[in-house]
């Protein structure tokens, strides 16, 4: 089998088609399991198309959520799908988080 290149995973539509439905199911259970208090400041590292960010917004009453991803296409998809003003999406990864120390209460 040939490795998956950017054509398959480089855009939000492809991710949604193959992974979106499963990610939504897992995201709900996962954020409930985290058990963060209402009003927490979240960072979603590797946010992809914003599925986990959406679950946090819907289920956890955060004060804000920053989604970080290295894929411009995924960030574009997340920004177009997640319109809640508590959410923002920025380029970066786990080694280059676009925020200062102690800026978040919960990291996922």
C-alpha cells in the first residue's frame, strides 16, 4: 500500500470523509472523561478540522479554546466550521505553541 500523501490528508474534506464521524463519537466521550471545570481555558493541540474543539465548546463551558495545527487546510476547515467566538485557531504544533506559559488550564 502506498503511503498517504498530502492529497489524501492535506485537506479538511478528506479528513471529514474518512475520520470525522469516528472523531465526533470519541470526542464527546473524551471531553466528558477529562472533567475540566466550567470556565477553563483549553488548548486543542493538533486540532485538525475542529471536531474536538466543538465537543469542548458544546459540553464543557470553557472560557476559551485555542486550536493549534500545522496544516493550513485543517485550520481553514476549522475556522469555517467552528463559529463560536470563544474559539480561535492558530498555526503551530506541540513544540511551538502560540501562547505564553500558564495560558491554559487544560491541554488536549
